[in-house]
């Protein structure tokens, strides 16, 4: 008799147990073992428990190529989570079989060992083909809204494949989460006064009764200063709108005479443009968008402003002109105007910025694009493919959070429309417009900052989003450098291009073929960076920068002013979100800014999909590089009055999961 020792590690974040029968079979190159029933008492243990069983055979099985797990349903169906299985052969060889899957229903799961295999080098091609065909039946494309990136074919979270669902402790009911946040922040009293206006800007301080946050308090105290307004274009929660302005738009009616007093170098506006000191934030995407009309008791409004920004001789970014309409004869608001005119003009810019952030910067360009990559990965890459192993931590919960969002957040009558000017039909209108500029190159971080003319540190210092983003991009790029292209990779990028991104003009120029290793490395860097760093940069600062409502109004209840000298504080308060909408807004940005219990940050991979020593060493090197970046950012932040930490690797979750 010969004995194989099999060690099974079980458990998830929630539970490991099952009342059903689970059996195990070893499949060798020469023969198979008999089924071995695993001890039921084993399944009552905590996460990470390891139990060993001996599988006795009369003859050596040959090379162990598969481990088969089978679960038999008894009185009612139960689920069991298997993390991994280790097999020690009679000769002492130790083999690892990663699993990290739920075993549900009367299901059979077949595991291969942890060695990464490219399809052309795999001697089990038929098994691999069947695996992918099975996944393609589970992960089906669907067009949730016409013109959107394609998403998973599931209407509710419970329809998702069990392996990508949230574990039970993580609630994905946005309405309940936001209401809980409102209660925690002490805002329930204001919800009862839903339609009523605040009396004064200082009245918004009541929202801050239970808030202890250095950045949001700094915003509350300094929000109306032009320096704070300009700083947010660099390092706020939507740091992707600022672009260098070489030529003024034809329908922007700003003139030299208007801004002369704001230019401190003694140069004309044209000279400053030529010198590269003029920047612009352009919200053209909101032109013609129908404002939220879901509440018949409250008229809401949108604008599509221009905001001209100036880098002064102190390297500060300051607003010098704002035009709230696209008409060439429109009023241009200036810092020299009356305080209420200038205050309200800046509020309109920030309201536009907030809504573009929510739907374009955040929803479309991190959540929906990451879901496309995730679905294509599951459909086209075998579990033994090195790229599957590389990407799997970076798609964790992404499909689940997006499914919940489609179900409760951005759906008709969803939570999004309770507070935001782009609720209702505007969601679809804005995404349709944004799809026209969603390209592969715009998702390459170095390309995106270069395209906006903001890549030069000497020309535009103190742009920490750019500086930190470049360090993280480079670290991720190096981590992705050990991969090679093959037929499954080509099927993966083809699926992204022709299916997931088919509603972008020219498919967003997403590659449908990768011809070189360098192209593959860049592609994988885009996938990982988008899911981790880019999402962190535009998500986890929401409470910091958006909680003080006058700094980032989620909607406006009066039309944008068309003349100067016509508004007072009463008009401004009637424009800003009422008490109920402000409470929904603050509750939402608080809930969305929270890290999750057991959050896994960039480079932290507790699930061991890779078992080869060289890859594990590369992962260690990646962690060391990330630690270096973290230390650089920490040292810089110690010298800053307002630290920027959103792209510090120790604050970047691996995936889009909130």
C-alpha cells in the first residue's frame, strides 16, 4: 500500500462549514484513487483551518495532475469554501492545488496544481477548453443600458456566479448603507425637513457635528478662498479635469481686459497662454443634459461651464474667469466681481465638477471599465494562465459591487437620483457623451496626463495626483513585466474590444491584438492601475472634498445667473441643495469613502494563486517597491499642510469593491 497525505485548507471570511458530504479523488497520470470522504467535523472549523487525510492506494498513481472535489446534497443545500489543497506523495514531493472557490449545490470542482501554464505549453488542452466553455456559460455579456459598456448578464446580486458574490457580512444595499451613514452622522433630523433650504452657509456646519476629519474641516474653513478652489483641480477628488490651455475656446468670451488684474507677471493673457501658465477646466460634456426631474416638487438645474485657471508666479493655481453658459455673449464672472456673484459662479463650477466626477471619472472610468476587464478575464483565461493568476486579486468584488449599483444606485428610482443633479435621464445622457472619449490611450496614466498637457513637473509643481500616480504606475508596470502573450491573451483583449467596449466609437481604439510583450505589459498595467490606484484616487477622498456641501453641491435648485449684481445670500441658499438632499449627499460620500473590514491593499495577496518560486520572489520585489513609494509619499506629506495620501500604496485597495 502507498499513502498520499492530503492537507485541505478551508474557510472564507464568513464561514467554512457544510452539512453535506464532500469527497476527494486524486487523479494521476496512470490511475485514480478511490473517493475519500472528508470528515464532517472538519467543516465546523474556522477560517484557515488545515486538516490532513491519508489517501491509501495499492499502486502509485503516477504524476498527480488533478484533485477532484465532489459535494453531495443532503436535506438542504449548503456551501463550502475551499482555499487550497496540498498533496504530499509517497516519495515526499509536495504539490499545491489553489482553489479559493465556493463549492455549492451538487457540484464537482476539479483543480489543477498551482504552476502557471500558457495554452501552447499545456498538455491538457481539452480540459482547458472545457473549463473556458463552462465559464463562458456563467459569465455572459449584457447591455444594461443602450450605449453603456457591456456588463454581466445578471439582474440581481443573487444571480451572479457564487464565486464572485459578496460574502454575507458585506451589505450592498446602498439605500440602507447611506441611511445608516446619515444616522451615524446625526443627520436624521434634517431628513424630516427634506425640501427646506438652509438659512446660511454657516448652517451647513450642523452637518459636521459628528465629523472629525482634518481635510474636510480644512475645506469647511477655507472653501471660499480662490487658492483652495484652484488646489482641488490638482489634488482634490476629481484631479483629471485640468488641462493646459494654449488657445481659448471660441465660445469663451474672456478678454485681456477682464483678467489683467489677475495676472501677476506683467504679461498679457496671450503671452501667458504662450508661456504655458494658463489652464482650463471645461465641462462641455454637460451641455444639453437634462437635469434631474424625478422630484416634481423641486426644479433642478445643470450648467456646462468654462473655468479659466492661472498659475501665478508663486506656482499657485487660481481661478481667473468663469463662464457658466456656452453662448459667446454669455457673462464672464471674475474674482473682482461682487462677493456673491463670484461665490455662486465657483459653486456652479464645483457642482458641475461633482456630477462629472460621479458619472464619468468614477462610475464609467473605474467601475464599468474594470467590470469589462473582469468579465473578459473570466471568459477567456484559464485558471492556470499566469495572467489570470495576476489579475484575479484586482477584480475581487468588482462585478458584485457594479451589479448592486445597477440594482439600487443608478437604476430608475435609485439612490443616485435622490440628491444629484444628474439623476434620472441625465445618467444615460452623460455616459453616452463620455463614451465618445473613452479610449484605451486615455486609460494609460502617462498618456492621459500628457494629453492634458500637465505631465511636466517643472511647469506644474505640487500636482501630487500626477506625481504619485506615476510612481505607482511604474511599480505596477514592473510587476507585469514577466508575462507573455498567447492565444488566450488575444481572446481576452478581443473580448474586451469587440464585446465590452463595442459602444465606444471605433471600440475606443482598444487593442484587438497584442503583437509584442511591451504591449501586453502596458495593457495589464492599465487593468491593474485602473482597478486599484485610479479608483482609490477618485473614490476615497469623496468625504474629504465633497462633505462640505457649499464646496461641492450635488445639485442646484435655481438656474445659473446670467447677469452680475442680481444675487444675494438668500438666492445662493435657495440654489444649494436643501436639507434633505444635503443629508443624502453627505451620507453617500461618507459611506463611499470608507475602507472595508479586511481590506486588501495593493500588493497584499493572501490567496496564493502563484506557487512558483520566481513569481513569489517577483511579488516580494513588488511589495518592496510599493513600500518605497509609500515612504516617499509619507516623507513628503509630513511637510505639507494638507497631505495627499490617496495614491499611497498602503491606502490603495487591490480592486474596485465600493
